[in-house]
């Protein structure tokens, strides 16, 4: 590489860096010129509010209990080959 080639590369790099800096500031603008307002969210705490006693009490139905229809002779395994 000749000295003339190295000088040309350095000049091209400096010109392209300056051009990209000015072009990007023109396209994207100044961040302080148009501030963005964001919503402020409440912080998460370790406090837990108990659910309403109207729905969650001792007399409520437990949806996790097994429900059998038809007594004990129901088909426990409907896809087994013995049935």
C-alpha cells in the first residue's frame, strides 16, 4: 500500500464520519427538543389483599374436587381396551 492510498483512506473515513454524524442528527433530531412523557407505575409491594369474603368463605364450592356422576360403577378409564 502506498502512502497516497493510506491518506486517501483516512480522508474518506473522516468525511464519511462527519457526514454520518450531521445526517443522523438531522434525521433523528435533538432528544431534548421533544421530550416524551411516560406513565409512572406504582411499585410492587409484598402486601397481599385478601379476596372478598362474599366469594371465598367456608361455605363456597371447591372447584378442585373430583365430581362423579352415576355412582361408583362409572367408567374410570374410557379408552381402556377392557371396557
